[in-house]
């Protein structure tokens, strides 16, 4: 079983989402309105996207650090 990473959901700060780092294809930076910073949009292998309430650099570090778990 792959290790899942817990992130804050970008559109509801109280909601958490779990991501399999081995399923992430790309990370895109999305700007929020009214100078509220940015969030990260993850593109997954199955074609879906998931918005994470963190900077892309921080998300990439977590994903790269946790890739490969459970693959033998």
C-alpha cells in the first residue's frame, strides 16, 4: 500500500484530502483572487485535478519525499 499524504483542500481550509504521491502527474500554481496568495492544482494519472492549499514548491517537496513507498 502506498503512503498517502494529507493536505489542506484549497477551497475549504477545514477540509483535508489524502493524496497518493505516485499518482501525481504535475503541479500547477493557481493564483487566488484579491491578493490572497496561491494554491496548487495537482493533475492525477486518472485525469482528475485536485486543488491543494499550499505553494507548489512545498507540495512538490512532500510528494517527492514520499514517492516510491509500497512499491516493493
